[in-house]
């Protein structure tokens, strides 16, 4: 299953991503917009997804992807790192990146990687 090193490697491979603090968490940003945060204490990632992607990933398993009621309505989805495979994490992060990135950068990230 995934860990912070896996998360960091995948997220930083996308174009122009920066890693910055965000309160007590670590954020992954594109052009100053957050597409994912890492909560070290709970070993959990929160990602910004479209409603369709949120529904798709959440339907796979509630132990992998969960929708928080308040923030979930805005697309924020909780991902349990200890439950998710590296392959699925890569897909979730790609979708989150494309959701937040400017159109040109988003289009540069294809379905199967860069």
C-alpha cells in the first residue's frame, strides 16, 4: 500500500507542482492552488476532485476514499494511504491535479501519465 514517499514522488512528478506547508499538513500545489494535502497524523490525503470523479473513486471502497459532508460538497475527498494501491493513488492524484491545474497544464497530463 502507499506511504508518504509514494505520494510525494507521484505528486511532484506532475508539471510545476510545489510542496508547501498548509496549517498542520503538507500541501501539493499547482500555481498556488492546492490539489492535495497530506495529514501525517492520520496517514491520509485529501484531494480535490470533480463530482463525477469523487463519486467514481468513492464507490470503489469507502475504506479507500471517503467524502466529508461539508468539504466533500466542494470536491474534497479523503484517501486512506494505508488502504490504497500505488496505481490507484496515481490515478486519484492525476485527476486531482487536472481538476485544479490551468487548462494548458491539465491537458499536458494524459490518462496514463505525462
